[in-house]
């Protein structure tokens, strides 16, 4: 699967699905940047992901760790302008 912007600008991301055992830490880590982090987390939860509690997460962290239904973890980064 190839992900790309509708206008053809910016990077493309290719995704391949291969069966393998889950490894921690994973060999690759995906960060999703969202201007409205709470809305994006809610949208992803509706699609079947879940928030992963992590005791090592700092109180002021700009990310939330999530896991898809197959156990792949990724972060949703708060990309909203600060100020």
C-alpha cells in the first residue's frame, strides 16, 4: 500500500504486510502528527486501536502511545501550535 498526499506533494509512505512475531522494542516506529490530538486519538480508537498506558511517559509529553488491533505500537504527536 502506498500512502501519498492528494496533491502529490510531500513524502510517500509504503506499507507492506508480512507475518512475523511481535518484538519489543519494534524495529520501526511510526509517529502520526495531529493538530487536534484528542480528536485523532478518538478517531483511531473508533477504528480499533487502543491507548497503551506507560508509566515512563513524562507528564508533559506531547505524544500518546497507541496500539493497533494486531499489536503494532505507534504514537500520536500533538502538532498543534504552542503559544
